């Protein structure tokens, strides 16, 4: 009886916390169907009093939403694919290959996760200027090709792959690349799904770095483009909410597709330390 009561209370607490987290998104989505006068009114309501689609129809008046959306998709997908591949191969090598300095190298990778991003932003920006990569997607994609968090996750994930499978493949004549691409990579799909969701979300939501390195309006990403709704004297909140609501869709789609693999990958990465 006591276990049932505790389970019931736990579910109630989780439900309340879930509503607290989700409520701002519901408010934003509902507000995207309101006009600005209702959004700026002192007396607020969750549901719109006057339902309107003008915010979605007129948001292109502020900026080229479709172009920015496509730019963000291309950059986020490219970075995610590269990071998923490099994290998997680095994690596999650090886990299954025994070589001198392996632990030191892995410790250095973990140390990079502890350095605040604000500490490296100035030298990183200076490097982009020296390389001539300013106003280019190279300044966004190339520095993000390797992820310390991704390598850590995939190393933990590789711990669950039996050594006997790798040895059997070597006996059958498979070389290192064949073993990785035909055995390790498919068997790591849960971990790959997990790091892919994280990386896509981080790249999609990144604001400061694209804002610093991309100057051309036609190359700008959606996260930066949303600030164009802020005028000198007023802000078109309705169109801003509409654009923000649409910008969330890719992240939700990615998560819905890889939800099961994401949960399995997180669980597998936490089995061994």
C-alpha cells in the first residue's frame, strides 16, 4: 500500500513539473494566434480572444524566414552528421584500442568539457579572422567537428560492444575500417541517435557564435534572424511567436524519430563509468 501511495505521489510531482516546463511553450503557441494588441494587454488570457493567422502570413515582412530556416537546417544537419561520425570513431578507438597515452588523451578530452565556452570565444574568433573564414559557414562547421561530450558518450557506448565480435571479424579478414563501418557503427545506433539529438539541438539554438561570424544577411541562421523582429520602438510579438513556434518543429521531429534510440543510448552510456 505504501509503495502505491509513493508511486502515486511521484507521478503527481512529475506531472506538476512537466506542466511547469511545458506551460511557457503552450503560452507561446497560443500567443502566436493573437494580435499584438491582445498580447500587449494588461489582462492576459491563455487562449486568444480573436483567433488570427496573420502572424504566420505576415512574418516574412520582417525577414526571409524560408532562407534562414533552410540555412539553419543545412548547417545543423551537416554539423550533426560530422559530430556523430567523429564521436563514434574516436569513442571506439579510445575504448577498444590499447595504446600508450590513451588515458591521458581521454582525460584531456574530458578537460575540454570543463572549460567555459566564454573563455575560448575570443581566441576562437581571432583564429577565424586569421584563417579568413569570417562570413563563411566554415567558421561554424569546422570548429564544431569534434565534440568532447560526444566522444565521451560514444566511448561509454562502445563498452557494451563485446570484444569477441571484433576478434571474430578480424579472423574473417576484415580490416579496421570495415570493422568500424560494418559492425561498430550499426551497433552504436542508439548512442549515435542520442548524440545526434543533443548536437542538432545545440547547433540549431546557437545564437552568439553565428551572430559574431556571419555578417551577410542571406547567410544568417534562424536563431539570429529572429532578433529582427525587435524594432527600435516596438516589437512584433505575434510574428515573433509564430516564427519561434515554427523553429521548434525540426527539433521535435528529430526527437520523435529517434526517441527510442535516444533513451536506449542514454541508458547504455551510463552503464559503465
